[in-house]
C-alpha cells in the first residue's frame, strides 16, 4: 500500500503570496492532520480533519486554513505568507491511535 | 492539555554503546505516547507507541521504551547503537478519543553515533 503522499516536495514563494499544499492519506484512512516543523524544532499541530470536518485547530493565525475532500485528501492553504512561515509542512493520516506521516513539503518564503 | 519535554537536544554515543533518550510528559488525561524518528530531509517514522497496555513497549530496529507514570517519563533505549541509528528522535503525546489526531511533540534529540 502507498503511504501518505504530499505535493509539491519543495516550494519557493515570496512574502505576501498564497500557497496551497496537498496531501493524500493512506487508503482507508479518514483522518488527516497537518503539522508545521520549523528548522530545529519539533512539529507543531495545525489542523485535524475527520470525515471532511475540522476536529481541531492549533495555535495558528487565520491566514492558515484547510479542508478535506470526499476522497479524504486534504489541502492546507496559507495566505499572506511571512518569512516565518518557512518550514517543513507535514501531513499525517490516522488509523486507530497511530498517525502515519508523509515526507513533507518544504516551503521557503523569500 | 498535553506537553512533552525532551532532555538533551544532542546525544552522542559510540557504536555498540547503550542509547538513552529522555522524555517527560505532562497530560491532564491518560496519555498516549509515541516515539518517532526523522532522517534528514524525510518525514517522521513511528518507532513505538504506548497506549495504556503493557508499560514496556518494544518497537522497530531494537528500540524500546518504558512508561513510568510515577515519574511521568517515557524514555527510549536501545542496548547497542548502530551507525544507522543516527537521526533525530521526537517524543510525542496525545490524549485519547477525539484528540488522537493531535500530537504534541518535544523539540527533538539529535543522536550521533561514532564509529
């Protein structure tokens, strides 16, 4: 079975732009979570979605939004990019009590 | 609320030596605890998890961890380090039920293994 997939792998944007990151969960997984990992730190929880509904949100500004589609794939959107948004963005899908992570999207904001 | 503290941002051991990576947690509910490993430029791979069953948990690649409620600890150990163990290790905590999709991570411990 394929694992969690994310696209794109790398992305370079400038301040003020908008970005959309995509995630496909493991087949059969209905829950997707997003995390931001700034260099040198542990991942920080951004959003949790289950059955297309938001089930949790971390301490991130409203510039961050997400959605989950009927096929359980998900998008993370970030508006008005700041330099501090540069990070590895990780998506995870969950089965039972375990989350399985994708390889991440490396976002660089110049 | 849940949080994790990893003691020691860098740990160095010789090949064949014991590996001990420390993790202390705080949780207002019975915790679910996890150790993940991250190799350079990759995502996170699950090493092992504690979910209120046996307190000594065995994981992949010879790693194990012991849940100690009295010490609020979940330290990761491996009897004999291998060069391929060099990576960053993250401890994470979650509550149960609807919060299982929210992991709270420590800052990570970079493990270096010397030949």
